[in-house]
C-alpha cells in the first residue's frame, strides 16, 4: 500500500508540472498574460547595463547550456564509480529528453524573442536562434538539478538555486519572456520526475550500456565500423540537402569557412541552437560527423594503447580518455542526426 502511494505521488510530480506547462502554452498563445509578461520583462531587463552584472548573468546562463550538463555527465561517467556511472546514464537521458522536448515545443509553439519585437529593451550578449517559448536553458537547468535533488537530496540545494538564477538570467538578457523561463522550468520538472521513476524500476538498461561499452573497448577497431559508416551516410545526406536547397553554397567556400566558428562552438553543438539557422544547420550535419570520426579514431587509439600498458595508472588514464572521446563522438553523431530529422520534418 505504501509503495503504491509513493508511485501515485511520483506520477503527480510529473502530471502537475506538465499540466502547468500546458496551461502556460494556452495562456501565452492567447495573450492572457501578455501585459504582465512584458511588464516583468522590462523591470528585469531594465537592471542591465552594469558590466559586472552583465558578465555575471552571461556566466549564469551557461549553467543552463547543454555544454555544461554534457561535461557533468562525461566527468561522472569517466571518473565516477559504478553508482556515479549509473546516475550519469539517467542524467544523460534527462539531458536528451529535455533538449528534444524543448526543440519540439519551440517548433510547435513558436514565439519571437523579446529583443526582436519590443522597443526600449537591451539585448545582453549576442542574439539567439529559434523560438523564445519555452526556455530550453531553463528546462535543462531545472531538469538536471531536480533529478540530482530527487536522488541526492540536500546536496542539490545550490544547484536548485542556480537553476532559478539561470531562468532569471535568460529574462535579464532579453532572449526570453518570464513566462518562457517559467514554462521551461515546469517542463524540466516533469522530465526530471519522469526519469526519477525510471531510476527506481529494475531495468536491464545499465547492464546493456555497460555491455556495449565493454564489447567496444575489447575490440574497438571492429566496433568502429558502424559509427564510421553512419557518419559517412550523414555527410552524404547533408551535401545532398545543400545541393537541392542551396546549390550555390558549395561554390562559395568562404561562406562555409565563416560559418565554421559558429558550427563548432560547443554551446551550439549541445544546445541544438544551430538547428534553426539555414544553411548552418545543413552544414553542421556535414561537419559534426567529420568531427565525430576524429573523436572515434582518438578513442580507439587510446583504448588500443591501454591494452599494451603495464603501468596501472597509465592504463587507467588511457582507458578513461578513450571513454571520454567515445562519448563525445556518440553525442556529435546524435546531434547531427537530430538536426537532420528536424530539417526533414520542416521540409515535408
């Protein structure tokens, strides 16, 4: 009976934030909260102008970025013990689900960013791509910190406070309305509580992930064949899309070179921000697989080298470094694939 009540409570922790997110979708797109939304935005953004405060907010916003959470996951997986590695897998699931949910929500519920349509506001930092609603930074920050809170309790208090600061920073920078940040927070809460339920259910997921990794590390040269072929296929598809939609782009290598700094910026790699910008989205499907091939080669090199090392410290270093490169490789492939799916969906 007690276990059943706990399950119901966990389900409630998913449904309530999700219901609040849906209510905010309706309120935002029916302009019910429009006056209050803009009033609060002007109040928060009006505090900008101080160089020190601007730098602080720009720094805080990176905590909600995909690159920050990606590095947390990689460090836990590479350097953690079994418990930390298990948690890293669930944190990765949270990261991916929150990213994809934010991407889908931005596509379905498009809203121009406040600095694009409002006068008398100050954009702090550079402009951003895609829809203002909901805030993906806010969703990621609350999803990650909430999952850590559900598992580790009081240790996550600083991260929860930091999540509120991330949401505030997005409004301060004028890249989101307050309702965007709040909606992102509730979406993150729902996702984190959903993943938390998964952590409590006995599953073969952990064993499968570990078995795949052990299998790869035992025979890396053989196992890199499929990722390599997949990368080549993605690159061919990317070139095909460019040839169909913008054939002149390939005749202007200068345009491609000028786009590279944005494409390889880690914040764009793991935030899917580049998804909304053509032709950089198509170019990223070409560049990311090429980068992932390099990461795959480095991973294989370190794994093969580890087998030949008799010194335990060097063996451990080589094995963990190989793991690090392999995780980045898979992430880049996944990012390229997600952007490809998005491009194909909006082209239909």
